[in-house]
């Protein structure tokens, strides 16, 4: 039977002759592959950050509150978390090139659907499609780079790959802010389409296929149980204090959701610890350092991701920043993080790696404490000081923590260990966003009630303020006396609402600081024996 000749095959054959840099036997081939992977990684990580500055405009466009719009972030992170442990098996079974292409296709299709969304529900569903693609792109990109580059070049290649992720952290909010301010929020998704198409074409033309013939069985029970457990749990957490839920945490459907998620979680744990081919090899968490390190990562990202979306909301809704101004404040974070990461790696090779981790955790906690002091009069320099500290902290935490976590993990288990760590990071981030959104809604309501009770409409102070504001409304707007009196009272209510909103955000940052400081406990009890001493013992 003759092999079917496709247009992509003809194009690849024309470009990949033996003298071409795209040919797998050419020394430059692996660098073209790296460039292809960096483009996909940049897009996938970009959409984790670019949306934050667009949330106020999206909320206004759809007329929804923070308790609903949080799912634009959570749905993306959740679907990524589901795909992270699954994509490796699918790549082994069907081919790394094919699955990487499918990840790009789903991400690009999801981006197009996001831009076409006309309500919050369709946007959330589109973000799920987008997240499934991103959850395939990131782990497979790292695996392809590791396979294509020899050990002596692998560190440099992974360094370039990490730069693509760090650049998206810095430029994502800025790009998103510019597009939202000058065009529309839809464009923060549409901008991915041409780059996604280009990345798909490059993947077809450049990459060679690799299929693992020793792939095991797919853990369907583990996959189904984790897909049920996570979304149902996060839905219950986000809906517990939602404005549409009048019964609160005691609502029957909330209790049912918690029960379903608990059962699914029990099934997942039991399955992963008893099957020969687990979706996620949870037995690796029995390794002391790896288990403690992932506990640190879980606590760390709950505070980190859970509070990241708060600052753009504060800057735009309270301080009057435009979207591009709110995005610009994050620009130094990625630069500082990228600059400090290699330095922290070298330092941790010479001294106890716990030292930079502990310094980083304390610094990050301090940055959250600074954010818990925000007011409607906070200076730009005060906001930036906390972000400088945050970039420094993130730069000196990740590299030493990764090295310490993998200290006693065998080379054969590195891929599984990396998948577990990435999954836990995404799960912690999703849980953090849900928790802090719920906490924000609860604390705003609490402060509104407290401030409202403190206002005594019959007091002389209230009457004086209302009278002054009435005169202000008459002079500045030209209202008549009756209208100006109503406008004066409205300004008092508006000011109280703003104060309650800021106080709620401050409470969230305070809790984020406490959670971050808690991660010091597992860091302190981690072991720091080097590999040579471990090998001898």
C-alpha cells in the first residue's frame, strides 16, 4: 500500500533536506526546536497573567461580580492541572509531536472562542479549552527539550525555556493592559491566534516524531476521580459566600458538592496507591525531601497565586489606574526573578540551600504584609516596593527549592516527579484563587456592615459632612438643593463602599502573609545532605 502524501509532508520534505538546518541530523536542528517550544511556552504562561488586568473590564462588560469572574482564572488553571499528569502518557502513546501540535491547536481554538464569548459562562468554557491546550504544551515542551539536547547543553536550553516563561510574567500584564485600554478585552485572547497558527506550522515542519513503545495502561479511574474532585471542590468553595447563594455554607447543594468531592478524593488516593500504572505516582511523595518540598510548594502557591489577582483589582477599581498602568507595575517582577534565579542556584551549591529559601519566604511574606497596609492614598512607590520584594523572593526560592526537592529522586523517576510538582503548583494556585475570592467577598460584606453601623445619621458630624458635600455638589455639578442633598449622601455611601473594598483586599493580603510564613516550617525540617553522601549511605 502506497503512503498517502499530504501537503504538510511535501512542505516538510522541501524544507528538511539534509543540508537544511531543520533536518534532525543537522546540529542546528535542536535550536530550531527550542525556538518552537519557547513560542508555545510563552503563549501558555502569558494567558495565566494577561487576564488579570482585564478582569475589571470583563466584569463591567458582563455585569457580574468577583465571585463569578474568578472562574475565568480558576477554570484555566484547573484544566491545566488536569492535563499536566495526563499529557505525558498521551505523548508516549500517540507521539510527542502529535500531542504538542494538538495542545497548540486546542490553545489557539480556545483563544478564538474566548474572544467570541458573549457572556461569562461561554468565556469560562472557552478558558477550559484553552487551559487543556496549555496543560499539554508546558510539560511536553520541557520533555522535548530534555530529549533533544545532550546533557552538556541541556542546562542552557532549559534556561532559555525558563526565560520564555519569565518574560510572559513580566510582559503579560503590560500587554494585556495596553490591549484593554486601547482596543477591547477580547483582543487579549485574539492576539494568540496568529502566534498559535505560526507555532503549529513550525511544529509540523520542524519537529520529528517520537513514540514510546513501552507505555503502560492509562489510569482511567484515577483520571475520572481527579476530574470530579477538583472542579466540584472549587465550585463549592467559590459558591459558599456568593451573592446568589442566600443560604451560605449550609446550602444543600454546597454540602452535596463537598460530599462528592470527598468521595472522589478518597477514590483517587486509594487508586493511585494501589494500581501498577498510576496517573500520578503518589508513592514518590513518601520520599522525605520531595514530600516536604511539595508541601512547601502547595502552601507557597496558595498565597502567591491567590493574592496575585488582587493588586490589579485594587489599582483599577480603587486608585483609578488604567489597565496598562496596572499591568506596567508587574514589569520589574519577572526581570528581578530572572536575574536572581541563576544567582540563587550558584549560591545554593556552595551553602545550605535552605538559606536562600528561608530568606525568600520571609521576604515574600513581608511583601504581602506591605500590601495589607494599602489605602486609597497609597503612593505608587509604596506599591512598587512590595513588587520589588516579590520578584526578589520568587527569584531566590524556586531554584534552591527544586534542587532540594529532587535531591534523593532517582533519574528514572524525574519525569513523574516533575509532573507531580507542576500539578501541585497548579492545584494550589486554583485553590488559592477560590479561597481568596471567597474571603474577599466575605470580608467586604463584613466591613460594609461594620462601617455602616458606625455611621450615625443623626450625629452632628454626619450632618456637617452631608451639608458640606451638598454644597460641593451644588457648586461643581449645578444641581438643585434636593438633588444635591441626595448626591451628598451618595458620596458618603460610595466612600464607605471604597473603604470596605480596600479593607477586604488588605485582609486577603494579611492572610496571604500568614500562609506564606507557614511554609517556613516544612522548609526548616527538610534534609540537606548532598548527592555524594546520599550515594555512599
